[in-house]
C-alpha cells in the first residue's frame, strides 16, 4: 500500500503530535525513556508517513517494508507512530508498561507492527540483515530500515553486523543512526568515544549520509538518496538533540531513562502545542 | 561391533535432503562449515547458505531476522560458541520472539578431545534449558541425528540440537523416534539408567554387564531434554528402585538435574548424577577423557552396584 505523501509542514505537525503522545504515555506509565524517543522522532515520523510501505490493516502483508527499532528503549516513539498510522487506537498508548498491555516496556512481537523484540542493545542491525537477505532470496523489492542509537554503537554485535551487511551488499537496507551524543552515564565521547563515526561506517563499506536529524527536508532527501544507492548498504547519521522539543529535557542526560512527573508533563505538553 | 557414525555427517546429509524438499530452509554457519558439515548444504544450495565468518552473535540475530520473514533457519557452530558466546542473542532475538530457528551445535561435551577445555561445552544444556520456548534434543547416535533434524524442521519454534565431535556407535533396535517421548532401550525393575548422547552407548554396555550379574536395569534414552518426558520418568520411579543419570555435561542444570527435579517433586527416589562435577575439561583422547571424568560403562556399573541394596 502506498501511503499519502505529507508536506514538510504536515510532517512537522505529525512529529509534534508524536512528541505529545510520548510525553503523555511516559507520564502515565511513570517510567520509560523520553530522551532518545524525542531525539529520533523526526527521523521515524518522516519514515513512516512518507517512505515506508505498509498496511496497518494487514501488518503481515508479505511485501511490506520492514522497520526495526534496535534501540528498543525508545519504543514510546515507535508506539506513538504506530498509533498515528492506524495500527491500534491512540488510547491504547496509555496502557504502556502495565500488566497485560500489548505495549511492553521494550518492544515485543505482541504489538501490531512490531517485527521483532529488542531491548538488549546491538542485535537489531543483524535482525535487519536477516530481513534484507530474505528479501534478496525471495526476489522481493521491500526495503529494510533499522534505527540505531549512538550509545548502542559501542556494542560489538553492531560492528559484526556492519561488516556483514556490507559483505552481502545489502543495498535494500538503510540504517538510521540517532546521533544525540548522550547515553545513560553521560556524553558518549566521555563514556566511550565512538567518533569518527562517519569514517568508521565508510571504512566498513557503507554509503554514509550525514544530516541534521531534525530537518524534515534533509531527512526526506536522505531517505530518497538511500533508495538509489546500489551494491552497498546506507546509513543515515542524523545529528539530533536528546529530549528535542521540550526545553528542559534538551541535552539533559537525566532524561535518558526518567519519565516526566505530572507537572513536568504538563509543562512539556504546553511547549508542544 | 556396531556401526559407527559421525553425527555431523548425518546432519549435513539430512540438511541436503530437507533443502531439496523445502525451499524455505536456509542454513548459516560461522566459519566452521567443514567441521559442522553444513558445507554439504552449501555445495548443493549456495543461494540459501550464508557464512558469517567468526561472528556468532551476528549469525544468531540474523537468523532471527530471516525467520521473521518466514524462513526456517538451521545454523551451526561449536556448542561453546552457540550456547555460550551468543546466549543473549538466542534469548532475546530467537527465544523471546519464538522464531523458527534451529541451532545445531556440534562438538559438545568432553569427547571433543584434544582441543581441550575451551572447546568442550559442558554447560550448554543448562544454558538452553533455562530459556522459555527452547526445545532441546540430544540424539544418541548417527541415525537419531537425522530424526532430530527432521523433527526440528517439522515443529515450529526454536530448537537446540546437541551433537558430538567423535564417531558414535549406532544403538540397534530402538523404537521409532518421537520428539518429546523417551525411548526405553531395555526393560528392568532393579534400577533405571537414564542417558543422552554418547552416554547411551556406554550405558548400554553397563546394562549388558549388569544383566550377567543378575541385575535388571531399565535403560532410557532421554533424547529430548525439553519438553521432558515426565511420564516415562515417573513410571520408572514407581517401578524401579533408584536412578543413575549419565551425561557428558556438568551435573548442574543438565539431564541429571532435569530428572532430579521431576522425581523430587512427584515421586522421590534416589538420583545418582554421573556427569562432570565442578571441573573444566582438558585435552586428551575421548576414551581417556571418559575414564578421567568417570563416565565409562564401568563407572555406570559401579554406581549401580554400590547403590543397590
């Protein structure tokens, strides 16, 4: 199913709505990860509304494009966008992290639209590689998108997968790196330096596109460019701001894994109107 | 002397047969395809074989991605690298997802021989047994390896199949293999000997020798460790006096633990554990190692004789 293309303005409105949903569900749940959910919002909203082929009424449609969120702790963002695109009602978002909910604290297959569990970092690019190889074997033209975190790039499994995606010439695979520069214990460069990131991926044989991960025009053009790259995988490195869109969360390490209080949520929602 | 076969040869041949019947079968390996014998499949179906190099974690999670797209994935490496190195990938990406990934781990146990402790998986059954959704088969010989592979291909969900490195003597006159149903190899009411893998052939020698001494031992080949055949164990608990459980695995968490748990909860009887006790392995010839770690037919016989009243 081809989805209706939204304008940049419309995408920005959707992104703002997604951010509100993230704040609301995290405040209701009382725990979870706002920082990385908010930093990757624009990248994922643009992907779902303008790039990805899928049918929320038929989540198992064999020709669907695949999306996998390797940095699983940012699933509030995934759930918000799945609700926005019609996989389940937005009211269900308020059950996040509750006993019996389809919306687990980290992604699980019980959620409509989720292809695979994640939560233990570093495994998602390999999952995407498997999907990419399956498409090639089945001669299908669906594409595979995997969202990675920058802290997650410290996992060895990521680089095993990076080597293999390039070795198997996975040009139907596009990784998206949410480069917000922060992880739980501090700034990535202080905890375990990952730079020069672009050069690393280039050295592993990838086509690298560096963009401002909050600029819808740059995001859309990066996705379109990725589709045209042949014989190698592409990674879009989006420079982002942790907690983007909420002034008192932006760049604040403490909001990696701390839900907003009721008062903080109200303040945040006012900013996101 | 009965026929002796490498389980991995039978595995490779079984994969080729399955691959011809089912185009959905994909095989992965991590630079050990000539040892695990997945190279037989690779030669026949190069488009459905992927070598991941020395990167087991990536191989394991990639298998999950393939399975998410409807593939039945068989993958192989040595048991230490499959169950140990890539355990978290098995847990989150394969087990939790309940994907159709069949891990066929070769070179398990002490009989790996000269390569020594780093390569002798004595913990893999324990590591797999604690994972929800994981089915576990330890075939006792060559022919049973083919049965196990077919059962795994035909049963949805994740599997761990444990194979050895050395040649295994074929156990004659077994009942038909049924996944999840233990095989009673010999009837008896004095003692029950339960074994898996290569230890079944050692146990069978012990049973024959005990018979000459007038002791009737029931021998159970517990090829399926999960789901465990509680019924056959409890029948033996009621009908025989005690258990001797034999495995080339740490006594903690493996077959002996499995049997002990069922018996203790339902029908308490003494369970003697013949396995590796709080030690790593070491280099040596397989037969010498079985002696060193008290896992020969003589050790089994001794355990029976010293506990029979």
